[in-house]
């Protein structure tokens, strides 16, 4: 086999979508299953999801939320209660119609004709309607509010063009569902939870995000406002990494969530919902991975430090393994952001190069090699995944454990800084329609190359202008940023007056 | 309203099934949903499940397992691959037949006729077949074995007579699925995981269990051996609290999990599967609750200590609340089994009696009242949920926090001791058919009273004897205990020679 320049083929700049699939495979994070559109999340990918779960869950609890669990199935009639909602989800629903199998005339199993459901059930694409029906029973008085509940669950949205972690028929997520006494309180909750997501993305995933509101055309079906965090990945496209919806009284009216107010009136509650999903894993990959594979931010890496014992000769093997396990124990005794550092000693009987490259491709933040020579010299060889594979630091073994928390934080910060620099470099204020079209048009139309970015351009607020751009360029408004400053300008599409710039991009 | 003697009506001895439902309701743990057979797990019930999850998960990881996630849907043809398996589950499968809704001629939503699946999908009742198909791709050589994976998931088994936590159409569980090189190793795994369940039941849930093997008629469909832990609840019936299956090569053959052995031969792997579910919550309730509501073992209680500030007068209110929060912080700084103690200060604007009884019914292990008089005297009033509601201990406020871990352990131990004594009292060696029938026949046939227990009786090994007893008494062999000693005896049914006693009981 000839020496490859990178561990992943093709490289990002050659074929970004294919590079993505190859990183997922090389990092052993997930694979397509035989069930159309459904993925198998493998231990390395699931370990990452578990960390995301635990860390987000702690933030939800710290903001007063509790977890609960609601049914997987939703009667069709529930979905129908909110017109925009059913319209939004009807085309991608998995529908359960029977509750038994039987042997058919051809000797094969089939849904038993005698076991047809009187009302078909939809596998939840999201749970506003079923949870709303439940809250309607729980809420009588203003004293029963607020309800602050989150659910960790699987959901199903039938996908015609599935792509692992990004668009799959089944995915894992959390969905917060809250009900409040006043409009103001519900809006405050919607904003607070978007803030939790933004902080989590920045500090845990090392992914910088823009926070803002969606335009009407991109809103959640049935919502009054959809807030979102938008990240840029390495092909300069946007990915919506989390959303928080202010649902007004729409779902409360549809589900009958009513309460007696402090003034003794019957009123409808104000509700919110907010969620992030396994799509975050796709975001992480596209934001941080390089042409050698995954690069995991230390805070969410399933294994933060990998120790690779180098045992070329039987007579030094014991001593090397002992030193490796001793170092592992010392590192595990260290804490990183309040949790013990996770360490794996890879003692598998494989060549050192093969093992090392496996961990590079998986994106483990720190690799430490210990061999007989290191033992003799009292050193170890430390490699950071955010640096080149050959940039080994030979450091004294004594004190290396104590230094690991700082090294992990440096990697975490470096990943964030790199992603931020990339995003900022590729976010451009664009003021003319001509420049705008040029920005989003690949120079070489044949290759799926990397181009464009975020255009920070004026918009008059007319959905027709959005529509034009979507049709012409497949570019959409990703958000109207919270921090967009008021300024006089002209809509980049039609030239009408505009008071602020919004973010435009191609997106996942 | 007249003074009730107990918080729960009816009492256990009056109507055990109805008492159970009322405890679930009074403890605010779960409720039936509008979706047939599906439950809503409310925050107090789900908090309990989260603790069960985290604690079991740590044990799985300590025994070398990793989590992963497999598809919710299983193609019918997969289920068919193992004959006994499909036979066992076909009658209770939710079947997805369409992937889109559309508006029908009556203006209502219906499954779109044009979106029928070519092969219907079953919502997983258990995942042996879909996971087997995946393992078949992962395993080529003995070097790829063992695979030690667990999944936390929802599963669906259509239930005609649902009962919250005990039998619901959808429930939450974990399913471990492992593949091994040899029969011996797979059997060892099967036994090891049953041991994990037994230890968890005893030490975390305070539920004593018998460990043993199922007779053939009670085996998991497709398994070669099913091991189980069986608990006795307070109507003296048995409940299977966890199972671990040795699947032999059945599923490996059905799914094609093959590997090249150390000797270079193609061989089928040996697999296991093992699971516990939200049924454990039903077990906990029936094992520990009393006529005043739930009693939670401290190790799994969502809130271990509740502080109830008593604030009769506005002028002392501030001082009482301050003392309550200070005590809460002191108790949270204490650890119980390696985790910070969970404390809630209930500051709701409700009468003290109402609040106190809410927490009694929820089963919080320790309640602490602090009022103005306590402040003056430097005491608090501590009540243990395993003792009577009036058995308050007035203890010095100084040092109470430090004493809580021991108090929690005492409660944990007391619950176990009580459950063990109850079980042992109601486990009888029975040697004649007449005594056996008498044991399992209620004295008063009209009332659903508490009777019977575990009969420890000889069995010749003939399935016909089991069948007779099942038909006559609705009693089954719960397990052939691992520790049953070899002795000469006669089958309690037919009188044929028998080498050991087995455990018989009515069951959930």
C-alpha cells in the first residue's frame, strides 16, 4: 500500500459530503442500518451522545426542569388539532395501522387484517400534541404553572434522502415542553433555553454559534417565534444546531390547556418547546474534523486520553504495561470540568502505527505513548489531536498527569478559536445583489467545492425576496441575529429600505 | 371530610390491585395516557427511573459493556428468521405500514395509500434480530469478539390488559446483547449479568430476589436458557424483575453471525441478551409501599430528604426559610453511596399537613420539619418514611446533616430486612399435592385477598405437571433456584422421583 497523505480519502476540499461519510466510518461512530433511513449509533458515537446528554441535562436541571416520558405514539386526530403542525409533519410520518402479525396465505408473516387499529397512530415526529393533551389534564389553576418538563426520546421523520446524524428517519433528541401563565414568562423561557444551547455549543462543543430568530418561512409549524443557534461548518454552509420555540397559545388552544387565572378568569396557557438532537454529532464532525478524521472537543470526548504502550520486546513488556496503567490511574485521579478524566489504555495486540491511527481517526484529544526507551529516560510522548500527527512532545513522565487538565482545556480552546476564526473569515457583509449572487455561486460549477459562507445582508422583511433567493441560489435566511444593530440599508434582493442585516447561507 | 385511617383507599388487604393503582396516583409517578396501553411517566416516577438507569449503567460499564443504539423498526422478515422468536412476539406487534399521511375524501387525515411500505416494519418488541443482523457485519474473526453492548430504549408489545409499569404497550428498558467465541464464555456472561441484576435488586432497590433458571415453558422465545431474578411482592405473588438469556447459537445462525476461529474454521458466535425494564418500578411499589403510599429505598429516591419549613407567622418566616436552606446545603454536602444527597426544600404556599402528606405518599425517605419553635430550641423534627407518620424524632439541629447518610442507610437496610422477612415467612416447603392446592386457594373466594406465597416443592421435570398446575391454579414455576440442593423427593404433582425443589407461585 502506498503512503497516503491523509487518513481520510477524499479530502474536505475534494468532496466534502463524501469526506463526511468517510470520517463517520473511520471514527467508527455510526453506520446505516438495513432499515431504510435508520442508523446504528456505534459505541464511540453513542458515548459522545451520552456526554452531550449528561452535560445538557445538568443545565436543564439547573434551570428548574425535570425529565418525564410521554408516549411514542400519537393518534392522528391529535396531530390534526393544530393545522400548521399537521401540515408540517404529515408528509414524513411513520404510521402504525395494525397491532398483530399473522401468517398470510403465502406462508409469510403479514399485518393481521383482523387487528387493524380503529384510529391509526403516528410514531411521534415531535410531541407537542400528545404532551399538550396531558398538560390539559394537569393544569386547572395558575398554581399549577409553570410546568417545566423535558423528555429524552427517539423521534421519527421519514426521510427520502437520509444522511447519518444529519437527516435520519429515526433520531435521538430531547424536547423541552413548558407551559406558563403569561406571554412574557413563556418568551423569557424560550430565550433562556436558547441561551443554554448557545452556551453548551460554545463551551462544551467548541462550536461558535449565531443566536437569532427565524423568519416566518423557516418557523416551526405552529410556532409564533422560532429562535435558533446557527453554526458554520467547514464547507461554509450553515447548520441549525438547536431551536427554541415560543408557541404562543396555539397549542394550548388546540389541546385545551386552560387555567383559572389569579383574577379568576379562564385563560389559555402560553407554551414553549425546544430541542437538540443527534444532529449535533453531525455538526461536531463537520465543524472540527480534518483530513485525518474526527477531532473531538475534550469536554464531550468519550475517552479524553488514550495511552498506547509500545512493547516491542517481551522482556520489557511487563514494565511498560505497568507504567501505562499507573499513569492511567494518575490521570483518572485528575478532574476536568468537575468530572474525572476518562482514560483508555489500548493494550490490543496490534501494531503501534495501526493503533495510533485508529485513535487519530476517532479524534481522541490526547494520545500518550510509553515504550521501553521512555521508561529508561523517564519521559512519555504526548500528542494533541488538534496538532499534526507528528508533533510529539517528549515530556517528563513525572507531573504529566497533573498537566493533563490544562492540556485538555488548551485543546478545547484551540478548537473553538479555530472554528470561530473560520466562521468570521467567511461571514461577509454584502450590500449588492450582484455581490450576493457571486458569493453563493461556485467558481467551478462541476465540483461540489467549498464556497460562499454567511452573507450578512440587508433584508426588507418581504417573504418574496426570501423566496427568490431560495429558488435562485438555494440560500435561506438562517436567522435574524439578536445582536443585529439598527442601521439604514437597502434589501440586498429588491433594494427596498431595511433596518437591519440578517444572516443568509446555504444550509444542511 | 371524615378522618381517614390511611392515606390510600382501599388498603392492601382490601383490594391489592386497586391499592396499587391508587399508590401510583397518590405518589404522582405515572398515569395512563389517551393512547391505548401507553403510560405517561411523570417527573417523580421518571426521576426514579433515571436513578435506576444511572446506577445500573455504572455496573454495566464496570463489567466492560458499552452503550450503543439500534433502530426502532424491524423488518418483518428479520423477526421471521428465528421461528420460536416470531411465534413469541407476532401477537403483540405494532406494525408500521405507511410513511405518509394525506387528507382523505372525508377531509380527515389518513395513511396515504400511495405511501405504503413494500415491507411493513414492526416497532421493536426486543432487538435480537436487528442487532444480530448488525453484529453479522461487525464480526469476521475471533478477534472481533466478544461484543459487549447494551442499549437503553423504548420497546412496544401490544397489551390487551395494560397496567401501569407492570404491563404497558410501550415501556422503557435496557437490553444487553453480547456475542462470544465460545459457549462457556457466553454462559459465563449470562450468569454474570444475572448477578449484576440480583445485586442491584438487593442493594439498590432493597428487594430480595431468588436467582435461578426458568423451566422450558417459561423461557424467552429463541433462548436455550433463561435465567431470572424473582421477587415476592406484598400480595405474595412473584414478579420477574430481570432476565438474562443464553441464546446458544440460535440467533447467530438466524442472523449469520459467523467468525473465523483461532483454528481457522468458520463458526457461529454464541450470544446472550439480558434486560430489565420500567417494570422494576412496579416491583418497587408492590414490594415496599404501604397503606399511606409509596416508600422509596433511599438509594434510588429522586429526592432523599425533604425539608418542610413551618412558617405560621410572617415575622419568623424569613428566619425559618433561611435555616431550612442552610440545612439543605449542609445535607447536600454529605454523600450517600458516593453521590451528593438530594434535598428539596418545599416552600410552596400550602398547609403543613397537606405538604407533609404529599411527601409521605410520594415515599421520600426522610422528612425534616423546621419551625420557629425549633429555631428557638435548636432542634428539628425528623421523620423516617419507613416508620409511622407520627414517629417524629426531635433532634439537635447541629450535627443532623452529618447523621443523614447513616439514617438513609438504616432506612435502606430496614426496607430490605422487612421485605426479606415477608418473603421468607411466605416461602413454604410443600410436599403434598393436597397442601399445594390448599396453599394456592384463597380461603374466601369472593375477595381478591392476599394468599399463597412461594411454594418450594419438588418437580419431576415433566412439562405436563407444570401445565396441570397452571391450568388448575394459575401457578407456574418461577425458577429452578441455583442454590436448590440435591435431595431425594417426589414431584408435588405426579409423585414421580425428583432431585430438587423448585419455586412455584402465582405471578405478575
